[in-house]
C-alpha cells in the first residue's frame, strides 16, 4: 500500500519532472525573434519537444518493469538537467530545436513514477491516486507556463532553462521517496520492447485508450502550441509574462483532479473518457471567439483543461487494471500515443491558426475531440469481455453493447 505522504511527495515529483516540456510555450514568439525566424515556425520547438518525450517514453519507460523506478528516474533527471543547460546555451534555432528534442526525451520521470505508485494503490483507490498524481502533473504544467512567462519577460528566455536545470537537482532529492519495487521482471530489453507489440495486439482496451489519448491530447496541444503566437498578434499583442499568466487557468482543473479520480471510481472510465472529449469539443466553441473576447478564451481554456484531465484520468485508470505485472509497459504504450498526438496537434494547430486564426484553430480542436468520442463509442458497440472486465475495478461494469 502507498501512504498519503508518499502520494503527496510523488505528486510533487511529477510536477517538477513534467515542467521542462512546457517551459518554452509562452516564450515561442520571443525565441523566434531571437533567431530571426517567422513566429509560426516557433511552434517547431513545441512539436519536437513532444516528439522527444514520446521517444523517451518508448525507449526508456518500459525498463521500469525490470529496473528500480527510483534508479531509472534519477538517471533521466540528470540527463534532463544537462539537456536544459544545452538549450540555454544554444547558438542557433536548429541547435535549440535539437536540444529541445533531448529535453523532451529525458523529461520522462513522471511516467516512471505514476505506474510505480498507482500499482501500490488498492483497486478501489486507484482512480483517486491517479487523480492526485495527475494533479501534480498539472501543477508542473501551471508552474512551467507561468514561471517561464515571468522569467522570460524579466531575464530573457534562456534564463528559464538554467533555472529548470537547478530544479532538476532539487528533484533528485525528492525522488528518493519513490517506493521500492519488491518484484521486478527479468526480461531482456529486446524482449521488453517486443512485448509492447504483444500488449497492443492482445489488449483491445489498451488500443482504445491509446487512440483516445492520441486524439484528445492532440486537440489540447493544438491550442497550447499556438496560443502564444495568436496572443502576440493584434488585437492583443501580449508579451511573455501576460501569455504565461494564461497558464493559471489550470488552477481550476488542478483543484478538482482528485475529485475527478473519485468520479471515475464511482461512475466508470468509459463514461468519463467520452464526457471529457465532449467537454473539449464544447471548449473550442469558446476558443473560436477568442479573437474578440478574452473572457470567452479563458472559459474555453478552462473547459479544455477539465476535458483533457477527465479523459486522461479515465484512460489511464482503465489500462492499469489490465496487467499488474506490465503497468510500466502499458503506460508506455498509452503515453507514447498520447504525446505523438500532442506533436501532431501542435503541428495541426499551427497550420489551422496560420490559415484561419482562432476559427482555424477551433476547427482543428473540434475535429480531433469528436474523433475521440467516436473511437470510444465504436469500441463499445461491439460485445467484448475484455472491455467489460476491465471496468470492474471502478465499481461497476459498463454495458459493452
């Protein structure tokens, strides 16, 4: 079992570990200006960071089923600190893009922590524990966007990467509280990677959850990867500090993460996953009006955050119920798909914003979120014992059709 103190410390670790993949977002116009590249091209940094994160999840996180999570996470944190310093010293946009990929690739500690901790929780409490850890992730996102905006305005964008590297050193201390696994798989790396393909082939619910995660986070990233560029344009023409302050909308979702986990435990992952995706669809109706009303934009961002959070908790909670001995690998498949979606969403959001402004961005988000709803609905239109059995841990069995 996992104690409340350990859950809190691991949620804090998740917050510090995930921050590096979001520090750049409010600073993209400033970075583009430094290297004299078009503002829209700055979204390439966001795309490569997400791709790097997906690659790191694929190559390294599965090792947590055979290596102590504390050891693996510590090594990743050290590598991340080095990559952040390289970003701070980057002499060109190309070098910064490469270093950003490495930052993403090494910022994987949170996804080592989450399965290690959730695996120690009882089935009846797993949704709440996942919700608490996701609250930590959200705190890190909020910290990253807000802090980087302020620091970027005061000291320039390079300074935040130096500060982030120092934060990694503090994380090395906190990570010592990560529970030690009593049983580890004895499996070679090649077989470990091959087993990912087996999990995808054999676990239909994993495929459904991973596809939903791909589409939902693509919609989420479409906004956040282009928000700074749109807000830097007329009529707003905001600077980095103001743009970073928009990250504070995450406080709403942060305050209800644990409650969302409890709702998943009570109602069921299937329902909450679809409800989250539909909430994102509604959010983009408000985002479409973002060019004329800051209030509409903020409402849309709050709904987007809540929808993404609800769908994330539901999808992760239901895949953790599949195979206890392979939680890190299940999490790897899900999170790789999730952040590949983020990379695609960042690219599509940039194209949509470039061609249609706020309406173009909203069109991308609506399409992606409705596709996620369709995936979940179609999956349950067919009778599937695997899908039905996977719902029992949340206290009720959803009708599989």
